C-alpha cells in the first residue's frame, strides 16, 4: 500500500458520514487502518443513499414478483413483460438535495441519471415523468426553485428527445427547506435483449465510456444522506453538472453496441460514480476488479484516486466486454465522439484494487462493501390516530360554486400548464394523452421494431402526502390505489410500480414510524391489486434544522392498453352524454383540500381505503372502457366529485347540468368529500341501460349525476358558473406566481 496521506481522525470519520461503530467495522474488515481512498469508498457505499441501511428491513415487505415481472428490485431498473416479445423498463429516483442547492443542474442531472438507469438495461427511453414538491408559494425561495427545477427538467429531457408526459406539482410549507424532485423514465426493449450488471469472465476487460471525469459531484451520495442546515448552500460543489448532448450520444452508442454480442455486463455511473459501478458489478459477479486510474479519462489536472473514485460526473458508463469485441466497440464509441478507455480487468481475487502513478491506492475486499454494509432496525413509534371529522363539524358554505372556483384556483389543484408547456411532450410522435389527464398514454411500436399499432403504455405518478402525515399506513395504501385508479381511468391494465420513498430523519422514531407504516400500507395495496414493486429509491434525511417534510412515498405506475382507440380522456367528449359517479360516497372531509383551502384546517383522519372496493370498481370501469362504452373518465381524488367534474368540463369547454346531491348527505360533504375508489364517467344515452344493469349485477355502487352540455356547470339548487370563468381561475396561479403573462 502507498503511505496514508492523512491521519484519519474522529472528525474525518464524521465528515464522511460514518459513525464510530461503522468505522470499527471497517477496521475489522480491513485488518488495518484504511487509506483515505478506501475510507471514501466505504463512506459512499455505506451511505443511506447507496446502502439503504435504515430502510432495507422494511423494503423486504413489498411484493416484487408476478408472472409478468422479468426483473424486480436490485438492478438499474425494473423490467416487466408487456407481450409481443417486448418489455417495459422503468424506475423513479430522487434528486432532492441537489435540486434545492442548485435547482437547474440538480433537476437536470436527476433526469439524466434516471434515463441512464433505463438505457443501461437495453431500453430506449420513450417517456419521462416527474413528481415535484415545493414549499409555500409565498416562501422567498419558491419562485427561484420552481423556475430552476422546471427549466432543468425541460432542458435535459428536451435535448435528449424524450417526451416528458406527466407528473405532479404540489406546494406545502413543510418543503420550504427541502424540496422534492423525483424523476421517472419508462423505456422499451425486446425481452431477449435485456442487459444486466453482474460482471463475468476472468480476464475480461473493464471499459470506461462516455464523458470525462471531473471534480463535480464528489460526495454527492453522502450529501444526499444527511439533513440540511443553514450552511446547505455551501454544498454546491457536490452537485453534478449535466450535458444532455453528450448523454444523447452515449444513449445512441450504447444501443448500437447492444445490437451486437459484445457486452458481458454494463452499469451506469450514478450515485458514488466509479465506486458504486465497479463495486456493484464485481460483487454481483463474485469477482475481483483491478483498475488503473491513470487510464480514466479526466477533464481536470491533478485528480487524486479519491477524487476519481468519488466523482459523480455525469454521462458515464462502465462495461465488461468480450475481448474479441474490443475493436468493434471502440469504433462505435469513437464514431459517436465519446471516450472509450480500457481501465481495468476482472480478477479472481475478490478484491477491488486501485492503482495510480504506479502505486496501490486501495486494496479492499469487494463482498463486505455490500454484504457487511450496516443494516439498522431503527426504533419507531406509530403516528397517533387522528380524529374522524364529520360533515356537521365543518361549516357548510353558502355558495358552492364560489367554493369550487376557489378550489380549482388553489396551488395544488390549479392548472400546471405553465410547467408542462416547458417540456416537449410530443417529441417521438407517440404521445396519445398529454400532461393534464389521469395518466399519460404513449403508443408503442409493434414487437421487434415493427410499426406503431394500437397497443400503448399508460403511466402516472401519485402520492397524497397530507394523508400520509395523518395516517402513514392509509396514506401508503392510498398512493398505490390512486396510481392504480389513474391507469384504470385511461383503460390500462396496471402491471407494476416503482416507488420513491421521501422521508425525514430515520433516527427520529416518529419519522421511522412513518416509513415503516407507509411500507405496510403500500404492501397491502400492491398485493390486493396484483401490482408489484419492481424498482425504486429511498430518500431519507429530507429535513432542515430538524424540521421534516411531509412523508411522501411517491408511486410511479405503469400499465398496458390493448387498444388505444378505446382509451377515454378526462375531457367531456360531447353534449348529451350521461354522467355517472362510480363508488360509494360517505362525504369524507378529514384531510381534504376543501377543509384546508376553505377553512384553513389541516387535520383529521384521511379517507379510509377499501382495497376490495378499489379492485371491484376499477375492474368494472376498465371492462366498460374495453367494450367502448365510456366516452370520458376521471378518477375522483383531491377536491372531490365537484372538482373532478369541473376538471372534465374545463378540459373540454363543455358544461353539465347536475342533479342535487342525495338528501341524506350534506352538500359540502357530498361534493367535496374525498372518499376513495371512485370515478366520474360519461356514457352515450344508448349505453345507459347497459351500464346500470351491469353495475347492479356486480354490486357496484353508482349514481346518475346529470348530463353534459352547454357552457356552464349548473348544480340544481346551487346555481351555475361558466366553464370559462372556472378555467380562467384555474389557469391563473402559475403565471401569477412566476410573474409571467397568461
């Protein structure tokens, strides 16, 4: 070994995000004091971001298998069989801390990183989504953060030529000091051309391809595993810098090489850069790895072994190639004007050996870096149950239509057009349903690269953090159920989810309780709905100065539509259609947007989730869609039934004449309650009897609400409001916040 450059002190250990007990374990594994490079490698591999040391025991409770699951958690992304020899490959990942520090680059490199996870496995990305949570609209930083994040997402995705087709944007003061940027990518591959990361073949060359390595992003994984304080802005150097044009070249070069028989294993350099990619490949293959760091392409002078291994510079890949394919592979990458460097070899030592300037900078066993990573069963306490809020505990408004106008203009319900118009959501020409609906829909080519047919993928991103705060288990189940509903509402058969678990400091028992119970709720919902988890990401320590975010387990769902011509949209299709509400309405106002926006109260138990009803009602709606009977469909969620109806009217410009609510239910509870397992749908007059007969035969709760038509939303006994007036209020929030003209 080379001489240890600097003495490792307790302060050094703490700066690397390690505890004294973890350092003692390192000493036990190494049998000596590590070098600084070795310490850095342990610190990132054992960070919360890379090792999931606080969450792993709970994540095991999630269902991950189904006949259509090809690859579950543990690879770069999840893989599901969608028929016709094709697979959908997808994942969601967070870039929360970097995006708060440097919003443009943080969000941009989040998009770039998640796309690499997908195309590393052989898929061409066909769609991006994102789930964004910002602080209060009047917080001094919010406008700056919104502007930078949206520009970063659009800038990277647009340059890559991948459409951004959906997502969500919410605001809450709990995110003032710690925003959330969750990015999701969905790609397509042939089922017989999927690539994995396990290294194989003694003596096979290890190849570095893509962009050069710089000093950006060093200790990014460690930074993402710590909470913020007032000095967080000083962490700007830990944020990576992205170049989407280089990534576009890398995508095309990788897919061209993947069409040959050259690749043994491939792994993108994401969090922890060259360290994680080399360790994960060698550990999965049970092999050692020897790297000559002098051969790593760098863009800065004097870089140390520590800096090279921990850099999180973007647009880089690590590959194991067949020796006979080297010349062919080099020619492909040189054609695309990308670096191609043979930097190492696979060995039978089981060690990661790093050399630089003729000296050994690190010699450490690979297996313990993964297998001996700490696993904590942190103590947790349940969230205290919240009281049920009944309708008579909430004052009834005098003017329902004035309340509706106020709700559709509220930050969480307002139009996100200002956001998604900055994204190219039509590039590639396969987007069928654009942002703004329940789920995005993207046409897919016929199997084995054929022409576009009728089959499509539906995808959405969902979570209701206020429910999770009040009751984490119910909130976790509801996030999965709403994702399932959103896919169902466009006629898709939901197949699998990816998750992004955004929580505060797991060392606080109440936060760990939120996480543990959210997982329990998610697991119950995934099992009940045959909707397994195939990939995901955990982001903890999302808090500033000891104040955590709302627990936010974001669910990204993917499903298949057999015949996209039957897929309904949110917008009312034509006048004269009959409007139905599917599902039971008790008028649940606890945790509702109505209670918060109209009465300033964030309290109460969230609506219960009946998973059997979700399954029954959703299967019923999907069957009607597949038979071509539904002309418009929308799931009922934030704001309740009247908001759902208003959204359908605003999307089409067509109004509706609505009947009075049932006598047994107060107006405000019936129209603004957020009961689950519900859909609003429209059918042609000729199909009304079919719908009602089938619903009665199956035992589906339904209620006739009225008819579409005109230019006003009219509610018997409550007056009318023009759809254009609603739309003006709905569209006003973002332009006003961002200081833009309409």
